[in-house]
C-alpha cells in the first residue's frame, strides 16, 4: 500500500488566494455622505425653514419700507440703517443699556458661578444637594421668573424692611430709573448662575488631582492653585460660558418685558424690546425693525468673534 506521500507526490497542489474586493474611494465617499445626510437632513431642514430662510428674508426686508402687512413695498437701501444709527436716540440708548447689562451679567455671573462650582466640588457629602438647589431656578421660564421677582420687589422686600428694620430694602425697584437696572440684573443672575455653575463643575471634575496636590505641596495657597493650576485647565469651559452669557445677555427680552416693560419711560429698554415695539407695538415699521435686528446681529457677531478668538488663544497658551 502506497504511503500518503507517494500518492500525493505527482499531484500538483492548487493554492487559492482569498479574493478581497476593494471599494472605490468615490463609492466610500458617496456612502459616507449619504449616511451623514440622512442623520443631518431633518435638523438641517428645520434649521433652514425656521432660521436660515427667515434670517435671509429679514436681511432683505431691512432695506425696504415694508409694514409687515402690505403686499407691496419700496426698496430704500441702507436708509433704515442710517436712520437707526443717526436719528433714533431711543435705539442708541437701548444699545448702551444692553451693553451695560451684558458687561455686568458677563462678569458677575461667571465669577459667581465659578466660585460656587469650586466650593460645591470641594464638598464630599452634600455636593448633589447644592447642585440641585442652585440649578433649580434655571428650570423656570423667564416670564415666571420676572413675575416672581416683581412680587418680591413690590411686596416682599417692603414688608421685610419694616419687620427686619432694613430700610434700604424699601426701594422703588421697578419704577426708579436708577434702581430698575439692578432689579433686572438680580433676577437674571438668580436664574442664570446655576446653569453656568453646572458647566464649571463638569470642567473641574476633569482637572487631575495630582496637579493641585503638587501645587499645595510646593506652598501654593488655595487661591494661587485656582488661578495658576485649575483655571488654565478649565479654560475651554470658560470660553463656552462667556459665549453663552454674551449671547443670552444681548438677546434678553422677556425678563425685561415682564419685569419693567422697558420703563420707567425707556430707561431699561433693551435692543430686543426696542425692535419689538418698532415692529408690533403700534408702529408696524417691519422693514425698519428688521434693520435694527440686523444691527443687533452684527454687534453680537463681532463681539462674539473677538471673545472666542481671544479665549481660544488663551486655551492654546495654557
């Protein structure tokens, strides 16, 4: 009987190489683009219909004299922009008041939110409780917040000043031009600090503990550790919070509308409220209001680009 080696000696072995099918780069790109379009298509559609197209339409109507109702309108070019910036003192005042409000909210809200985040993060047992308590005001709408603080300013604080002999609390918080700004700022800060605090807490949790421990061993104080170790590590969170604070501050409307109505007179009128009154509160100058809205958009765009570019450089340096 022949051995297996002798039987297979004269037989030629056939080697079968595995066949791999390589997809063309164009086909891969097409399928990846198609899958991306399927995921982003609905959101892109809603964004285009409700934001992009109205924004383009507002830019066009800002150069017309359309009243919002008529089927016809005349093209006036940049006359609406010139009138708003040169011949409208109420609009100029609203820009100044909004800038003042934005600066105060930007500084105070972020400093207070960061301070609360640092203090709460150091607490081991009651951390969850304090995070919930400080974040709860953000769950209320701005209209409810304004109504609640209007009741506090007009009813609670005057009675508290009598019972506790704190006479400085008995003020015309919403009817005095010198004090009404502080009432708006207090209500806005009460609602917004908690949200920014949550962002800072999330960033603080990503800071390595050994860096802070090394700084303490080297003799750094808690403030120096925060300034030179923790803050550079959370600069990305600072950029986000500053961006969101500026965006909300320039777009504030319902809080001022419900709390002071822009008064007394027009002393607390913000840009959004001025635009609203121009378009819908008896004037019906929709084209002129659209020009003011475009000016607000340009102001926010320029300030935001400057802020983000500066903060991004700080992030790279840190």
